């Protein structure tokens, strides 16, 4: 029996290796589960051009927004596990299992984390039309007018939504109304017009808008200030503790994808991120390219699902139907 099992295992590995050697032989889809114009879209476009050169096949960026990134993630989870449909997502995918009452897919069971693409942070921004100009002024205003302030997000359950809820809890249980939008771009438009008063923004897009003076930078997450906007204090400096953890970008494929193909994709992404032009463009936004090994990222992803479950429980964030 043991010889038979060994023979079967060798046959499977041989077939898997042969498949990987022929992979890829047609264009690949990189699914962005948010609308165009946001941080994930920007990252995808930075990566796609060089990744095309590395794998010698066109990498097409496709947007499948909806439900805080869950529509696009579900599409990938249910795609053929052949390595031709990939998902670029942020830490929202680790938030969803605890935030939604029911998901059409299980992120831990239905997706394989190929690699962590980058590490990033958030900036709390204010509309130029909002009277509060510092975090402490925001807190004071929110306490004087419970429910009188609002904040925007890129969608219910998205990282920007949860980050604001973490802020409300960390600042002492503020009552600030949530206004969800379908992505970063319409949220930014609302912030600029004054339709919303504040919003957490991804490091890549938020720092550029603050630098340009279009919106006000109130505070950044993380343990130190960002070189791109050095005059904006950290949350800790602004008097709000417990907001040192940031966000990340990860590459995923459907469960069942050949380990050899997963390895090929991990190596291709690591090579892409090591390219001087790509890494410079990512670092210019204050983010850090990673390209971690698959096993390391999968362990990290599992720990993030557990971390956000605790955050949601402590913050008493209600589940979304």
C-alpha cells in the first residue's frame, strides 16, 4: 500500500510540475474588488505592467466592486483554480468573516494567500470645510454634538470603515455617522465638496491629497510619522492610543490551485516587487513592498482574521446582513 501511495504522490507531483512548466500560456486576470481610482487600483496598475514582463503574458486589471470587496473576492474564490484569475485585496478580506453575518465564501478555506504584496498605513483626513482642524478638536466637536459629525468610507465593511470604527472606540466611544460610498474615489469627491466631514484614506492616495493641500491631514496610523507628510502627527501623538497597526495588500488565488503554480506566482510577484522602478513607485507613496513566502503570508493572514475578530468584538461593531 505504501508503494502505491508513493507512486500516486509522485504522479500527482509530476503532473503538477508539468502543468507549471506550461504556465502561463494565456493572459491573466488581476481582480480588484473595488472601483477604479482608489488605492488598490493604483497598486494593481503599478504591478500589472512589470508582472506582464515577468510572466511573459498580459496581466489584465479588472474591477469587480461591491459589498466592501466581497463581490470581487467571491468571484475569484469560485473561479477555476488554474492560476489565471488572481485577487489583489487589502486587509478587508481578513475583516469580512467577523463583520458579515453571512459570506458567500470563506476567505480561509476558499482562497490561497500567495504573498503579501505591501505594507501600508492610513491617514485620517478632514474636509477643508470642517471647523475642527486637529484630532482633539474632532473629538471635542463629536462629544458636543453626538451624531452631528459624519465620516465617509469606501464601502460598508471595507478597511476604511473599520478603521473609523476603531478610531471612534479608541477615542472614547464617539457617535459619528457613517456614510458609505462605492470606493475611494467617490468618497474623496464627497470629502472635497464637504458632503462628508472626514474619512480615513489609504496611505498612497491620502498622502498625495494632503500634500497637495486639497484636504487636511489630521493624523496617521503607525508608530512614526510619514516622510511624505511629516507635519501630520501620529494618532498616539494626537492623543489616541491603540492605532499603531496598519494595513496590507495581498495576492490570492482559488483554493485547489496547483502548489507549483502558486509558487510560480509568488516568485513572479517577488521579482516584480524587487524591480527598482516598481519598488520606487510603491515607496514614493510611503508604502513598503514585501513579497513574502506563501507559507509566511498564509500564517499572517490567519492571524489577521483572528485579530480583527477580537477588534470587532471589543468595539462592539454590529454584524452586517
